[in-house]
C-alpha cells in the first residue's frame, strides 16, 4: 500500500475540534500575557508549531500583546512515529537572543528531548529569560527533566496529527487535532 492510498483511505478520529482549539488558544494567550510583560521574542519551533504560533499571536494582538517572532526548525523524528533520540537544527533563528526575554512555542512535549535541546541552545546564546508554551503534552513520557510553563491540552498516548502536527509531513493542514491508529 503506498502513502497516497493510505492518505485517501484513512479516517482521522478527532481529539480536539477547531472550536475547542480556538477557545483554548485564546485562553492560553491570556495566561501567558499575565506572566510575561514587556518586550519578548517568540521562538517558534518548526515545523509542527506553525499553526499554533499563527493563532496564538493573533490572540496576543487581540489583547494588546505585541511580541517579535522568529522560527527555528528542529527535528527529532524521521519519517516514522518513534523518536530517533537526537535533535538537529535545520533552519536556525535570524534574531539575536542574547539578553532577551524569550517564549518558546512548540507543538508537543513527549520525551522532552526537543525542548531540552532548544532550552540549552537558547541559554547558551544568552537569553535572559525563557518561558515555554506547548500546545500538547503526552503525560508520563518524559525522559529528561524539563517542564513547560503553559500547556494547551494533555492528551492520551496516541500519535496525533493535524493543526501543524504531521505523520511523514502529511496532515499538517487539518484544522483539528486527530490521531492515527499506528500504535
Ligand atoms: P520529544 O522530543 O520526544 O518531546 O518530541 C517532540 C517532537 O516530536 C514534537 O515537536 C513533534 O515534532 C514530535 N512528536 C511527538 N509526538 C508526536 C505525535 O503524536 N504526533 C506528531 N508529532 C509528534
Ligand atoms: Mg516539533
């Protein structure tokens, strides 16, 4: 069975609807704004967080919060659904993070390796303060000691796709979050 066939035949059970995501992201923007004041730089970890970042910053705008935004591509997964364990930088940031208040925005916290890598990198580059906003977390899967300050939803141990999250770079465009029955 080839990939296309898989995509055409597959139905994706919905975990969170567009409406549920919208409401949660709106609330998160408020939670974050209450804890961060002044100038800050969003470091959005691509590719999975592009949709979350886009919605979050529009909610920030609505409540008068005006961050700067930069992107960094980190990857730990190959084409499959199990972590390869090592994290690599694809595209790097453009902006200087030295002395800055930073908000990392990422899609999902599983083993914590990706986040830990990003944190180390930003600390090494001299960020003054780093806070973390995660759209999703899979509880009980952490393998390193790292914690997000803001979490959208805790999810069951399923491989989720949609709203930026992928399986082999597919399904990112889904406006909802669903899951694949792969394990
Ligand atoms: P960690 O490094 O194990 O915490 O994994 C974080 C990264 O793995 C995320 O940023 C995602 O790119 C990917 N990932 C982990 N779980 C899932 C999932 O259920 N669906 C899609 N991607 C996932
Ligand atoms: Mg990711």
